[in-house]
C-alpha cells in the first residue's frame, strides 16, 4: 500500500493527482518500454573519433596519406551521412564515380573498410554490416619491368665507369641490385642497422625487417668508410642527410639505354633472377621482406615460365635419347 501523507497535510486535489499518477505507473508495470535511441554520429563527426583512437597506431607516412584520403575522397561523399546509414549501394555508387581514378579508389577502399569495421566495434553500426566487404577493386595493369642479362651488363658497365659528384651513389645502387631492398631502405640505412651478415631495420614499409646480405653486398659495405652508429651509410653530398638516389638514377639509366627502368624495377629484377635460379616463391618473399604471401604471388607467372621451360628441356632430352624428332610425329 502506498501512502501519500496525512490527510491534514496533503490537500485533496493534490492527493487525487498523485493517486492517478501512481495508478498509471502501476498499469505500465511489466509492459515493454521503448528504449532510448542511441545517438549515431555522422561520418564527418565519426572521423574525429576514429582518428583519435586508430591513427596513433600508424606510421607518420601512413597517417599523412590516410588523412589526405579522408579529407579529399571520403568526407565529401559520405560526410553528412549517419554511420549506420551507409550501405553497399553507396559504396558502389562511389566506386562508379571513380572509374577514371581507379588507383585512388583502390587505395582508399581499404581505409573506408577499416573505418566501417571500427564503427561496428564501437556500436555505431550493427555487427557484420561492413558495406565495403566484397566490393571489388579495379583491376590495373601494374608496370613490371625486369632486366635481361644483356641489360644487366649495360647497367654494370655504366656503374663501373660512372663519374658522379657523390661517391655514395654507385655503392647504394649496387646494394639495391644485390639485396632486392626498397630504395628507401637503402637510402635511410644507418651504420647501427648493419649486423653482418644481415641488415636489421627497426622500421620499413612492412614494419621491422631483416635483409640478408650475400657476399657481394658485404663487399660493398666493407669498402665504405665507416661512420658513427647513427650516421646514414649513404649520404647526400656535403651533408649528413640521407642520399636521394632518384636525382641520379635518371642520368644513369639513360647512359645504360634503359630509359623505362625505375629504381623499384631493380627489386622486381632481383625477384625475377631468383626465380630463374629455381628459388621457391616462399623464400623469395622472405628475401624481399613481404609481409603477405599475396605480395610475392605477383611473380608466380615468372615461376610458371621457368617450370615450362624446364619441362621443355627435359622432354627434348628424352625425345633425343629415344631418337624421336618432332618432324616424325
């Protein structure tokens, strides 16, 4: 029993109003109540939350790139939409709008997918509703250039005879040729990273990385005048800054009659040479420092060519031993 108070202390009209209120509340007991609707941020509001929580775990270069993609590509398209209202049809419409900028879409869709997945974890979207899942990227013909044996010889002659103002250029390019490393990994190499027979990089495009040195690469390093542990191994002229190989490479490749060869193609050529020598793709992935097998899989067609060529040689030998020529078949 509920008591409102003493009859002398509570006026009748107030008591009747309170009683009606209590009766109404009692009638609602056990009935389902409408839950308070949770506030769902718009995409442009969510960007700040995502950036505060997530971007701190990225490298500075990744942060800079992703910040640009969000500001230039994502906010103008999805900024005014609520996070839980972005659907697959919206992603496909955005994809179609970038049909003439396919590289931009391919680089931005993984970021959008990460943002949507994190929105699910925060409760801004229902679980399992990432609208980017299953959206295909544009297929692109990536330029892949491999040096032939003759081209290697031409490049070798130019490097041997080159007279450049910076004596560190040729040894740095030789390190690219002998290790398959990325240009940035050699350009920013410090003496303390060298632990022969390997280079132990605290950071790279794929995180910490070990580069294994062959005898030729070790000879290149041993021929250099060693600096302090934190000095760059290959430096710009008359400064302690890291070398910029791109500014010299244009002249070198022109002299070698290789105008279409990029510095990064030396890395592709390293992989191509390894495959031709019968080294398995898994080992090549380790040598190149690939974080994912998919990165090495791009060279699979080269391995197929080597296998087919080997099969051709074996069968030709068998046919010769049996005295069978193709003309007789």
